C-alpha cells in the first residue's frame, strides 16, 4: 500500500465482472479466484484486515 500511497485497500468479488478485484487507492487489479482465496486466507490472522461476506464471497478491507 505504501507503493500506491494509500492507507486502505479492499478485495471483493464483483458479480458483474465475475472476478475478484483488489483495489488500492485509485489502482485496480484483477485476481484469479485461487489467488484471491489464498490472499484472504493469509490475511485472516492479521489485525489490519477485516474479513466479511459480500455477495456470497469473502471480502477483505485492509487498513494501514
């Protein structure tokens, strides 16, 4: 997040796009389901991450 000069990021599944999108500031990155699920699992134990359900898929809000 420091690279993109942002204090917050989010990872959500978007039905219209049928994919996970990682948003950091004004930057957006498409992630495969496998990569997104691995990232969510890795962030599960971090205090900076809040994991919720969004459209029947897990989503993450990451704060710095």
